[in-house]
C-alpha cells in the first residue's frame, strides 16, 4: 500500500482496523452467502479470523460510517433515533463459523529454498511469521513450552469465550503448511 491514508479517506472502518482488513469486501461476500470467500479475505490479513471474531475489541466499529450516513437519511428528514455501526467483528465470526472446509484454499507451499527460520513461542506472532514464510519455501520450526500451539490465545482467554476447538482449527491451518512444532 503506497498511500495508507487512502483508506482513511475512503473506508474508515478499514483504516481503523490494525490489519487494514478489507471490511466492505468481506461483508459483501457474507451478504452473498459466500462465507468461505469472506473467511479467506480475512485470513490473508488477520491469520486467525475465527479467534478475532470472538475476541477482537473492534476498533473498526466506532469508525463505521453507517451512523453518520443514517443520521442524515432518516424518514422525512428526521434523524433515526440512534443508528448503530455495522457489527463488523460479529460478521467475521459468522464467516468463520459457516465457512465449511477451506483447507484446499490455503496457500500451496513453494519448494524449499534452503533457508531455515526458528520461532520461539507458539503465540500469534510466531504463528503469523510461520504462516507468511512457509508458503515461500522457508523451513519453519516453532518451539514452545506448551503441548499445543496458540500461546496466550490458548491459556489466557476463557474457553466459554474462545473454544479450544477454534484455536486448534486455526493454528492447525498454519501448522499444516509444513511448519514444524516442537514442545518441550
């Protein structure tokens, strides 16, 4: 992105998202019932859409234009009582929960390039590095003291809010790219 300020001028919610996720695009896909496509749009920029759909603090929603636009579009010139932003984060969860099987849509792994990378800790940062480098042919090994990948996502978020199956599935997409996981 050569001029990131473009998003602030054009799509406020996308600018407010730390990952600049193309919010209007995935909402349009959800509206068309294309949940797998919406999930993959999110996966490109967010790595863990199903997890974020349950835990994100939603900085995109206060930036949503809907409230400003609908204030000016009430019936007979009257402003609606209190237009709310689009539930962007909840829609991310909807796409993740209804995506079906996306394993075949994950990136293919390039032939090994002879370079190795070691990530210490199996939290979101290391898994994101692994997700980005494995398809480019890097041999990635992730070391962690826990038996399963996920880091604080797995140990610090209550299971009623973030079920372990969701963490297993989303970390599995990364590990299935040929990433080696070693627990001590």
